[in-house]
C-alpha cells in the first residue's frame, strides 16, 4: 500500500488537511500529566494553566466508538 496523501492532487490534499483542521477545532482532549487537569482545546500545542507543557493531547474524533 502506498501513502494515501501521495495519491492526492494538491487541491485534494489541501481539502483533506482542511478537514483535519476543522475536525480538530475544539476537539482535542488535553490532560496535564503534572496537575491532572483535563480540558478541550483546538491545538496540539496547548499548555496547562499550571504552566506545565507536559500535556497529553488526544483528538476526540480518534477515540474508538466502543
Ligand atoms: Zn497542569
């Protein structure tokens, strides 16, 4: 199997990336490993209010259904 993204035209690839960005909006579950706080953000770069950047980021739409 070859990489899916290499089979797409530039326009199709941009559309694909836009969909991922839209899906991530307010859909990233963040969990601080230092203080244990949990919140929803829109970026994988989010840091915790406690100042820790040791934050786990999980896309909500990647959670399994079951
Ligand atoms: Zn924290």
